[in-house]
């Protein structure tokens, strides 16, 4: 098993400075969220570090890793290159680095697209990627606050933000993302609260 410092050195070689700093920031956010939610902080830090490990690999290499991984890829994922690094990264950390912890592998696999029934650990990496210190999109401060005060609402807002971003780009939305959106719409949307008041 690699030490945290060894993983950082590996990432320095594989990633640009900007992407490396992002990875460190996501790891920090993941560790803080894990502490707040009673999850394994060390594991969350490692998953945060590794989530974008294949982000800057050539597309053909990402595709090769992704297809070798046999990870129930949807047509939408296969058709959208920006989504390849998640399944590619999951394959890489499992088969090249020997990191077989299922929670870490799944967190890397689904940190971009999400899926219904995500574990709390997977959700932590999903949110940490959106609230890391280098993020500066509109309402990021609100998202950071929600992540530590109402995690379920933060997940709902995060998947809404992700889906809206993809629609704005006129790109493909994987079925797993739509199902995650539907899951959190059911759990958090106003219609549910209105029914409960009646």
C-alpha cells in the first residue's frame, strides 16, 4: 500500500500544477466532511487525492482503462470524453496501484456522474469535488455551508448544479445521474414537504 506522501509524489508526476492543487484541496474537503459525518477520514483523504488521477491522461488511454474496468458503462458515458476519467481512474488505482478498497474505487468511479444509492462515503467525494477551495462558481459558498449543515440538501443542490451544467453544454447526461437527481428530488424537493404538511 502506498503512503499518502508517495501518492502525492505520483500525482505531481501525472498532473498539472493546477490539477494537483485541486486534488489536494478535494482531499482536504473530503477529510473534513468525513470527520463531520463520522466516516473514515484517512480513507476519504486518499479518495479525494486520487479522484482525478487519470483526468489528464490522453483520451485513448482513458478509454482503454475504462473499457478494461468492466464498470457498467452507459452509452452517455462512452459518448462524453469529460466523463471517462472517473471509470478510468477507478481501474487505474485498483489495477496499477493495488488499491482494492471498494469504497475508494467506487468513490473515484462515480465522483463525476454519481449514481442512485451512493454510499455516504461516495457522496463525500462527490461533494468534496464541488466545494474544494479552488472552486469559484456562483453560490459555491452556499454549497460549502450546506455540505456541513445539511448534507442531504447539499447532495440535492449538487446534483441539480451538475445536471444544469451538462444541459448548458448540450452534452449527454448518464442515466445514473438522472436517477440520482430523481432520488434526491424525491427526498428533498418542495412537493414532498407540501405533502407532509397536509
